C-alpha cells in the first residue's frame, strides 16, 4: 500500500474549472498572509551619513573650498606683485654662477658673501648713511682685518700689513707696525714747503723738479749722507754750494781728493787753504797706504767670537778667535783690521769649543742670522732669521747650517767633547776649524749694502730648538764685510 496521501487537486484548479471561459477582469482576489512577525526599524542598518553629521560635513567642505580659493588667489597676487618667475624674483635672478640683482638693493642687516661684482660696463656703488664696514675672518671666526668708512669723513683700515699692488701684482707701497715701504721708480712730493723726515731715509737718487733747486738741511742737527760705494753731487746747469757755521772736512781713506776746474777762486787766505788741502790729501794718502799695506796673517786679520747663549745649550765657545781670509786663502784686512770677505774663509785659530751633546745639525740644523750695520740708513736688516728691511727677504736671513758653516765644521759641532782650537790649527791634515763663506746672491737685497761695518749673530738651531748662539765680533765692536 502506498504511503503517500491521495492526490487532491489544488484549490485554484477546482476554481478554474468553475470559471467562465473568458473574462477580461478577474472575478475574485486571493490574499495570502504570513504568520512571521515584522522586523522593527531599529534592526535595519542604513548605509550613508544622515542628520546633523551630514550637515556638518557639507559645511566643512564649503569652508575648505573657500579657504583654498582665497589661498590660491592670494598666492597669485603675491607672485604678481614680486614679479616671480622661473628665473628668480623680479630684479633678483638666480644663475649658475650666483645671484644677479638688477637695480638698487637695500640691506637692513649684515650681508655675508664670498664674491661681489657688477656687469662688465657698470660700476659698483656702495652707499650707507651710517658708514661702510668691510671685514674678514679666518676659518676659526676670528676677525683679521677690516676697512671702515665712517660718517665723519674718516677712512680706517685695521690689519697686520697694508699693501698696494699694480696691475702686474708688483708691490708699490706697504705699511706694517715696524716700517713703511715704497717700491717706486720715482716718488714725487708736491708740497712746496718740502718734506720732514724724523728718521733715516734710504734711496738711490734725490732730485727736485726741473725748475726748482734741491736743498738738504737739518735746522738743529746733522745731515749725514752715506753710501756703500760712490756719492755723486751733480748740477748740470747750476752750482753747488756748501755752507757751514763751523768747519767743512774732506776726508778720503783710500783715494784722492781732486779739484778739477778751469778756474779755482779763493780769498786772501788762498795759500793757507792750498797748504791745508795739500797736507790733508798727503796725510790721507799716507794713512790709506799704511793701512792697506798692513795685513799680517795672525795679527791684523783676527776677529773675536763670543758665546751669547744660555748655559744649558749644547755648544759653547770660550775665548774664541778667528782669522779672516779671501777666496784665495790670503789674509783679508781693511785699514789694518780684519775684514770678512764674501766669498772667503773664516779659520778658528784659538779658544775652547765645548760640546756637551750631539745635536744632529748635519740633518736638521738651521742658522738664524742677526745682521746690524753701523749705518743710520741701513741699521738692522735681519733679526733672528727674520727680515727687518724692505729690501732684504727673510730667506736671506736664515740658511741651512751645513751650507752656512761647511760640512767639516758642522760635523765637529755634532761630536760631543772639548776641543782646543789652537791644537786643531796646528794639525795640518785637519780642516774642521775652517768655515767656508759663500758668495752673496746676485738677486739678493744684501748684495748692494754689504760693504761696511757689521755686527753678526748666529742662532744655531736643530729641529727648531736653539743649541748654540754666537756673535762676531765681541765687546760691541764691528767687523768690516766686503763683497768680493
């Protein structure tokens, strides 16, 4: 038996059988009601922003749009006012080489720059109501020099050394704390009242204007004209006058005094003057001949060497005496006294040389010279290896000790011990007591001023430390130097 219920036709099937064959309108409506309960509104999830949040969002978007529009309008206005472009801001142009400014520029604060220039056909003008100040610093930030143009009409330059160069970068004028130098072919002084010099002046020629007379005078003191070689007084179209309240002396140590003229005029005392001049010339010639002929080796060519160093130095000399010779090893004298000739030789003949420790002078020795001439025009030209004259370079004031004293004597200074220089002198096979003197450099500043009486000091150093200090001659005396 089948387990399924008997088939019953659906309700609508039975109803369809009773329906009329055709009707445009339904005859009845069937409603089917669900027994499930309805879903409340609180359980329905709505997508989106509603209510006051939606109104706040719209208000924020409106305000942001207004701000963006105002910001864009203000940016465009500022760019148009400052004339902003891809090249720069208005007259200020940014280039590969730097920044170019066209027109006038006003700076209210200090300006730091490495290079300032103008266009090729334009001039640079710096104008300030409170003055202009230009200064430079070193890598550590310390102020080295500055140039100030003050509002009071005063220009001030503060630096260690002030120099003026020409277009070829040759030095024309310099000023430092010790001296003022002019390296000019002609120095013209246009003051009608002349020039006053409180100290000495050194020059090759002094001449006035073409239509003016030259006068050298000292109202209350002495005028000294000194030269290493010749002094020439020349008046091509006039006369030379010598006026003195007291005596006028003419002295020639080695040479003659000549009066050459077609006419020589004198007053009533002409014979007395001639006798005096003849006697003066004769005495000067005899004295010059006597002095020049007197140069005995070991007597007239001796010069003293004194130790002026501290007691704790490595090298000392006691009662040192040296003999002077020329380049032919002949005794060198001047007026019967020792003369140091360059080139030449200096031989240590007596004294005691004490060397307490080796100093390695052969490899690291250096000599610092102090040179002082007995002359108001020259004076001190070197001091402890540094130049004190505008015409002498510092390189001329210091020398390698081996080149200065020779290898033999330098080797002796490197060997500790006590040496009797007189005993070394007697040994014919030893030359360690002989110091060769080199000739002066042709281009050096000492070449033209060396002839004269000098005081020489030698500070001997090894690795920058002083090991000996000598002076020639001793007792504040002078020795004559000659450029041979």
